[in-house]
C-alpha cells in the first residue's frame, strides 16, 4: 500500500480502501477503514498522493509526542556493556498530498490498525503522558505486518558501572525517522546514564550516509515523510531524558 | 513667514538644572514616546504571530508583556531629560513620592505586584481550567492588574490579581493526569467477578483510560439491595471529561449485554405459613368481637322488640 500515487487511483488492503477520483472539476479523496469514513475535496490538478508509515502518535487524537515501549520481559545489562535488540512499534498510516517534486507534502489523513493505549511515565504530579505499546524482544529482525507494526532496532548502552534492569523505553516523536520497503524500520538507542536515568534518541543519519534512504540487510528502504518532521518547530528536543526509571 | 512660525519651537518654556526646555523638546518627547509605543505594538504583534506555533500562549504572552512594558519604561526614563527631568533625581524623588503614591494607590499597586508574582510563579497559566474564589472557567488572559476568566457558560469574569493571588486556586489541569470514579450497583444474583472482568476488559480497550496509574475495579460494599463495585480510572487531563461522560453508559451496555443488570432498590419478605396458629388467631377475635358487640346487638333486638 505504501508508495506514490498519481490520481485517479484506488488501493485496498487489509480492510483499508483509499481512492482519489475525479468528480466534476474537482478531485475527491475517500478513505474507509472499518466504520471510519473520510471524504475530502482536492482543488487543483497535478497533485500526487503519498501513502507512507508515520509516527504512531496521531490517532485516535494527538495528545502527546512521546511513545513508551514496554518490554515483554525485563532485560538485565551489565555496567559498561552494549547490546542490540529488536522490538516492535505500532504503525500509523499517513496520507499526504503534494505537488510533484515537492519535499514538504501536506498531511490529509492518518489512520491506524494497531492497538491504541496511553499511559503515564513518571509521577502523577509531574509525569509525562505517553502512547503505550508492549513489545516482544527479538534477537533478529522479525517478520511483521507492515500496516500494523514496525521493527525497532534498539542499541542498549549501559554507560554506568552498575547492572541495569530495563523494562521500558520512552521516545520522542520529534526525532523519529521511519524507513519503509516491504517492512517499516526505525533505528534507536537507549543510553543508561545512572541507576534511574537514561537518554533515548534516534539515528538521524542513514547507515550508508545518503539521506533519504537506509541500506541494511541488503535492502534499500525509503525514508518516510513524518508528521512531526514536517513541523518546523525550533527548540524541540529530539532526545528523551528518562528520569523516572527504565 | 515659515521660518518665523517654526522659530517658536526654540523659545524657552521653563528652565531646569539640565538646561532650558523648549516646545521643540516637548514635541520630541511626545513623538519619541508615541513612535516607541507604535513600534513596540507592531513588534509584539509580529512576535505574537511568529511565536504562535512555536511557543505556547502561556509562555509567549508573559514574555511579550515583559518586552513591551520593560522597553517602554526604559524609553520613558531615557527621554525624561528632554522635558528637563533628571532620571536620577526622579529616582530619588520617587522614594518619597512612592510612599505617598503607594498609600493613595494601595489597591492598584497590590494588584500590580500580585500580577507580577502570578506571571513569574505561574500557579495558573493562560488556557488552564481553574476555580478561583468560587468562579470556575478557563483563564483567557493574565494582565498586569487583573486576570480574565471565561466561565463554562461563556461569561467573561475579571478578577483583580490581588484576589487571585491571595485566595485558594484549584487548577484542574495542573497535573498531567486526573482520576474519576463510578459506583456500579449490580444485583446479588449476578456474578460480581464476571462483572469486574468485563469492566476491566472494557477499560483495557479504551485508549484514554491510562494503563498506568492502573485502573482499579473492586467490590467496595455489600449494600442493602446491591453489590457495589467501585471503578477508578485515570485519564489525561485533556480527555478526562470526555472519557468520564462516555464510559459509564458503555459499561452499563456491556454489563447488560452479558446478563448483568443494575440493581433496583428492593426488599425481600419471607412469609412463614403456620396454619393451626393462624386458625386460632382468626377464631379468637370473632368470639371476642361478639362479646364486645353483644350490647350493641342486644340494643338492636331491643329496638326491634
């Protein structure tokens, strides 16, 4: 389903139906998924529709830019060690409109097939509301439904001298970079700083050094347009500082 | 003619320690002050537009007000020599004058100081849902002298800052999450464990019912005519009201779909049937009644006879 479409077109997969058809001198965008129906009018010709995975923080309502991934089992990491694991994260499907060649497309719709749940990270008086997701831990890249779940390659680094017991990680959507091609992929890291504090962030630079693409496991993945990446908000921290434990 | 007309601008109006003050100086003073006010207004409007998407209103507005009034005070003090006032002397005189003015404008100064503290301490912010002195609503603006609140029914209430600062303030959105509670009364004949499971399952599917702090569902009381189940749920403050108003009806529907019903007030009566005693009790009053009524019956007989 992910990709670039020139109207008129229609695409259907896993109960999601998306189409852009001409009605008179206008274009009509229609999307149905389950009981949810969206219809919008598009003015002007020569527009392109882009469907790609976006940060999972827009549905059912955008109330937080933070995603908390709870590990199914607690991990123990010795002081000074570094390990790589694979987790899953929820996917939201973003539908954008742009002029051909435009690098700043406009989001027109977003939907999700993944489970929706929110949680609080920290204290009631000063904690942070986060989108919640529970993930299994994999030692190799798992095979997932790309319309529902993505692969998160996570590097855990314990910079402290103590053992660290890790059961969750919180990520800020402002730093998220999603790549897709058959699967959906993100690469992040958790740096354990002390007994209760850690810092999380995403790998902005793609592995082969060329922006816009990620080459890994002999696969070339395309960089997705993000909802948070499109906002030209200055002074927004791309990292998340976990101060209430992990 | 024209040079003669302009010449009056150089005439001395009065003289001070800083030198003579002319109409030209006065016009300069007014012009500089007016242009500064206009420029500062344009600048604040521009900055308000620029910062609109980048900084939240509750942070941006105090910064803009500080910039506007701060710059205006600096400009005003720096152009005082134009009208023959020495700012340093003004400051000294201000000490004495301040006491006099302070007494005269006690309330205004009180509100001003309270407004400054409100802006820096920030117990409430623009956009917060608060209750101040019995008035509930959304804070629309915090100004130097007063705070504006839009009540839930759309009225604009202006509260002097001194009152806001010295009274109890309840900020309902002061924390990121908030809890609400329901009491659900089910019949004694229903399975309370099944009801608790169904409610927990529904809460788990509801996105805005937070996973942590964990919701709690438990039998709190065995009432006169119902088993009382308490449901406590935490929600993000922005979604608290919407969730509270929708969840109870949905819980009722789910329970009813599964054969669990909300209990009505009821009282169970146990009637014991003991035939012999009842017969005895019934017969006895008849005899007694006859004895009691005998004079009356005799009276009738007497009348007839």
